[in-house]
């Protein structure tokens, strides 16, 4: 017969192991929009070639692309799925898209951040705003008060006033 004193540590270890296996983006069973690993990274040139081919423009207040300068707009280390997500958005909306923020320093940190290649900022336009409001699901306010909308594929669009801050967990159905 197993005593409670022996069983409790065994159950605790089992719970910890199962927690790791099922944790989003960590264990062997994690999948989909929650994985933050095994992503393909692009160079700035690779990303701009993709954007140009899709009719997506980009701009920076500093007229530069240096990842280490906050006034630049850089795509160095952008996730392939993020670039594809922008291309999917362009194709789905038919709107003019202008990227105003990429992987450059100066944005908020975190796993799913600009720096880590998961986010792009798009300049506001009536066309894009109408599409987001009409097609995506409103999911409430972000911690900083920005209204958020979730696409069917799980990507998150946050209205930051003068631009859309988009988190791409995947390519948006590419």
C-alpha cells in the first residue's frame, strides 16, 4: 500500500511534467498560434522584396532601416509568417497598406513583440479600419486601452490611434 507521504511527491512531479508537455509553445504537444519557436527569419531585403511584390509600402520617420534605431523601420529578423500575414491582409482587403513599424528597437518587449518579429504597424486608412471592424471580432481593450480585434486565424489587431499594431501568430491563411 502506498502512503500519502509517498504519493504526494509523485503526483506533484507528474503534474509538473504534464504542465510542461501541455504548456503553449513549450512541450511536444503544443501547436498552432501559441508557438514562439521554430520560426523562419527574414532579412530586411527578403521582407521588402515580398512587400514590394504584393504592393505593400513602408516608411520610417527617420528614412532609414537600421534595426537599432527607433526612428527607422526595419524588417531584419521579421518572421516569415508575419510577412506572409501582411501579404494575406493586402490580398484580402484590397486596401493600400503602408508599414510604419517593424522589428526596430523602441517598441514594447515580450515574446510576441516587434523585436522578435511577430508584429507590424500599419498606417491608418479608412479602408483598413472598415475591413478590421467589419470582418474581425472585437475582443475588448488591451491593457493600455487599445481596442483589439481578432482575425479568423487568430492574429490580433490593436487600434493604437494613428496606426494598427498587428500581432501575427501565423500567416493569416496564406
